[in-house]
C-alpha cells in the first residue's frame, strides 16, 4: 500500500501528525517516499482531538475564526463575586447565514487549568461547519487566558460537594455566550444547540434548567463532575449529589428541550453504571434525554469525543437531523447495494488484509461526504469533502491504471459484485 503525506494546504497529514498517531520515524520517511493512494481534505482530520494544543499564532481563516472577550460576574460556592473577562472563540461557515449555532463547553482539569490558553475544539468545530452551523467556544473563568487566580467551579471536599454552586457558575457563562451568539447578524437566534465535554457536559445538562428560548437541544459528551481517574477511578465523589443537581435542571426544563447523552463503557472517571444513574435521575424528574452507550474507546472512554468519531458521528448526525440540521451527502451517490454493513471491514473485496484492519478504519473515521473506491487488483483510495465521488474514482484509477469501482459512499456500501 502506498501513502503520501502532504501539507495542510493540499489536504493531507503531516509527518508530525503520523508520528503522534504512533508511526515510527522510519515508517513516516518510507511513506513519504512511496507516493499516494489516499487523501484527506484540508477541512477534516481523520480523528478529532478533544483540544488541539496551543492556539495557532494566526487564526484559521478557512473557518473564519475570531476571538473576543466577554465581561462576566459569577459567585463561587462561598458566595464571593468574581469578575472577569471570558475568552470566547467562534467559528463561522462561509456565507451570510443566518446559521444555527452550537455553544461548545470544555471540560475541567483542576491541576492544569492554564492549558490551553484558550479552548478551540477546532476539529469539533469543523464537524459543525460542514453542517452549516456556527460554533462558539467559551473559555470559562478560571481557565487559560480567562484567569487562573481563582477557581469559581471549585465544589468543595469529596464528601460535601456543592454541585449546585458550580451549576450556577457555568450557567452564567453559558447564557452569556448564548446571548452574544444570537446578537450576531449571521446567527439564527431561534436555533441554538448546547454541547459539552466532561465538566462541559455537566454545564450543558444544568443549562437545560434555564430554559433559554433560543436553545433547541443539548448534547452531553461524557458529562459529569467530581471525578478523579487516578485516585477514584470510576468512583466520582458525590455522584448522588450530581444526580440531585441534574434532577433540578430537569424539573425546571419540564422536558421541553431534547438532549443526547453519549458515554463510553470504559470511562475512567464515571465507569459504565454511574452515567446511567444520572440519566435515570434526569429523565425521572421529567427531563427529555436519549442515552447513547458506546463500547470501549482506547484506554479511557472519557476520550470518546476525541477518539471515537467513527462511533458517535452517525448517532449525533441522526439526532441533529431531527433538529433541522442538514447532514452533508455526496452528490450523485448510488443507492445502497446491501452487499455489507458499512462497519463490516471483513467484507471488503480484493484488498489486502492490512487495508481491512487499518486503512478502512481511517475511512470510517472520516466525516461526510466521503467515498471509497477499489480497483481490480486491490488498489484503493478514499476522499472526504467536495466532489468526493469523482475525486476518489480518479485517484484510484491513477494507481490502478484502469477504472475502479465505488465500494462505499457516505454511510452506505454501494459495491456491486
């Protein structure tokens, strides 16, 4: 199998990216030498990262990235008022809109709150931009450039956690972000979705209790609070108190706002059972939430958002489609053939075993629209992005020196034996 590494401007992975993915330096050099058989467009990484390191020195022009600051005042669990400037990163699809908007709330690291200096979730943002949705990512007070001197989200000691206080703090900042977003002329003020990871998922659940008229749905990725994956693996402090806080949000919302909760069974913070107890508490109090369980993700299912896109993307697509969000599709795609399920790599014809075990996994990790083609001697290629069918067939034909056939387009196997 031949691969090529191309710079971001041409749409493929850099050598640094492949080294991070686990390839040795010698393998990367050999790959660079061999040529190309597959490629990935510039607007999508094969796997999204939860947070992609330090912000770039320049803003992402292709995503219309902008950074601003919002003045907010919160009260910590002791009743002390804390004033600060919340750093807000936002991204916009091309065009004038008005676009739906997503508010993406980040997680919490009580020991490394200064890093990153501002949250971006650029790969998550690319998922939404492809669906014509603007993205707003607040860096809450006490994190990064929004201030490290105080920790407004501190909830107390393990046996006496005050999660209601943390909920009040995050609600102020979530609502401030919503209000900023709906004032932008390119945002649809009646179509805002809240989303969050870990503590950001907690913030998303409790924000349902504010019942903001612009918010149409909530998405909770591995949400919770009180966790310690090192000292209290799968046994978070005061999980019953989190449940009580979620119950209050559910009662205040009255089941008027749908939610999607996504958790992996090997989450080192919550384990497989506690998220279900939280969900039962929320729905039992009148909240409306679908629970989406996933199998293990890497060594810690808490990284579901970062490392499990091939797992959660179809589920999330189904949910957001119900909220009126258009899912990208390849133009001119043939109908599903019924030859195999899209996730069954064992059915791939002609290709070598390593393609089934590794290459196809990379294809499944791509966002839509996407296509994969196979040549008569097992040559193969895939693309994601615009004009994807023609680009995939052309690339495969260049390698095979003859015409190739489509195997899969978007989420369907279209192969005709």
